[in-house]
């Protein structure tokens, strides 16, 4: 796996269980995956020689992120390396303009969008579709970095620095969605594919904060259409491994959803599968890129909640464990071993519920565990009884 972030780290238990040797090309010796993966050489994924050296002896090369230059991926293929997903698929996760054009070509539902090369073009787009609009850097963005809401021609005039750094940019109509959804699938090179249930994802400031699996109260035909769209994207774009299709739910218009973006790797909106599905997205990604039969994707409980925790007040996460783990014995804590920095994704909590009617309670309890680890104390809005309940 190229890249040593938390996705590579969480791949390790799945590889161990199946008896595969996982190797990680790490950005430095203190990234998340290094302490979990014995073979983690440090090297620059932007350097072709480093990639070629790393590829020696691999059955398959896959990725923790989408930033390896496409030309390097082609060179690796020419050198005989089994790269999954391949560059022609991966470009749709690397470049949002390429992705938008492909979604149009597949006649799947896109927001109104345009490729804009300067401020004047952005203003023209806003005047035509109506303000506000969303301006995105097509490449290199993540967790809302590279996404900017532009409310007026005056604000558009202040985007010159973005056009200087990258041009063209992607302009989109700002979608009035009711929820954000994610349709997660996996596909093998031979074309076997499986989907997990469509989930509801809650984003805060452009960062995934919480996932509720499955998305509750979604019309069955909308969920089925979203799943079909993800499977179709996987097959038409020849995606291998896990594909996440981020969606905006738009009830009563068209298909009931619009495509937001694609990711071709395990995804934050799939972390619930670690403790809530027969096959986790990490195991499935390994099976898929190795062209092995895929695992069942059934949920293990009527509702599963995943709650992220970002870096906050508490620098010493383990000091909060006695309180956090006592507050909710059923919670599964996944900690990424990263240093704490404000707003940085450092872990998540999975918690299953026995009935969809309990969803609000499951969400609250998962949030308490995550909040205690983040802040080192019980969230102020929680009654002290939270600990006594479970003592
Ligand atoms: N066209 C849009 N309309 C409304 N909200 C949007 C739009 N595009 C993005 N967003 C919001 O910004 C978030 C991040 O945008 P996204 O394109 O997914 O970037 P990233 O690559 O950082 O995940 C989305 O999850 C959504 O909350
Ligand atoms: Mg996104």
C-alpha cells in the first residue's frame, strides 16, 4: 500500500487475519501505519524510482490516498507492476473535473457544474445558476480543504489567488440537500462487485463527523438507485478495490440524489463496517485488489453508528480511556496513533444498536465516548449519570 495514513494502518488486521504480508510505503517514520505494519519503508510517493524499488516482490500495489501522479502509475504498469485501481480509473478520484465529465457521460445525476478558468468565468457561472456557488480545486483537496462557498460577485472577485495556484477550477451550484449519503461498493479486476447498504454521513466544516448505517427512512427505490449508480460507476470506470460514492440527497428531484465525489480506497464513510458488517471495507479492499472472491456485505445490526474524534483539548488520549471505555462497554474504539493537532482526524468510535428506533440513543452514546477521548472529560451537556448507568 502506498501511503501510511490511518487507512493503511487499519488494513493491517485484515491482512494479518488472511495471512497476507502488508507492506506500506510511508511518508515518514512516524505516520499512522508504521507502528502497525512491520514492513514500512519510508519514501517519497512522488518519486518514480522510489515507487519502482518499493514495487519489487509485490503481488499487487494499492493506495491509502489518491495523490500518486498518474504518469508514475503508468510507468509502474509498463514495468509489470499490478496496480489496483489502475490510473485510468483512479484519475476520476484524483481530478473532480474529470469525474464530473464522466458522471455526465454515464448520464448519472450531477449538480450543475462548469470548468472555470478565471474570476470572470466564475462570475458568469454564478449569474447564470444563482448565488451562492461552490468553487473547488479539482486536484489535491480533502476534508473540505479546496472547497469554498462563494456568495456573490464581490466574493468571486477575491478568488484570484486560487486561479493563480490552479486553473481551471470546478464551479458547482450549491446543492440544497437534506442529507449527505455514501454508497460504498467493492469490485475485483474480474468484475465481481458487492455493495454495502447506503449510509447517512454527517459532515461538519467539510469533515466527516458521523455515519449512520444504514441511512434511515430513505425510500427503497432511492437507496437501490444509489447502490446501482455506485456499481455502475465501478464497472464503467473499471474501478477495483473499494469505491465510495459521496451523494447529496435531494428528495423529490430527479433520482432523489446527486453525485458529489468519488474515492477509490477504503473511506471514512465505510469505517462502520469494521464492527458492523460481515466483511469490513479493509478486508474487502484486500480481497478485491487481489482478485479474490468478495465477502458478504450484510450489516450485523439494525443500526450502526460511527463517530469520528478530531484532535481537541486532550493531548494524552490514553488518560481518557478509563472514563471513555467505562461509559460504554459496547463501543469499539479505533485510535490512529497520530499526534493530537486541533481538527486532525485521530480516531473513531463504532457502536451498534439493536433497533432502528434507538438510533438517537446510539448516536448520543457514541458521541459521549468520542467526546471523552477528545476532551479528556464527560461532555458538559451530558448528565453525570452517564457513568453510573454503566458502572
Ligand atoms: N455543490 C455543493 N453543494 C453543497 N455543498 C457542497 C457542494 N460540494 C461540496 N459541498 C460540501 O462540502 C463538503 C466537501 O466537498 P467535497 O467535494 O466532498 O470535498 P473533499 O474532497 O474535501 O471531501 C461536502 O461533503 C459537502 O458538505
Ligand atoms: Mg468529500
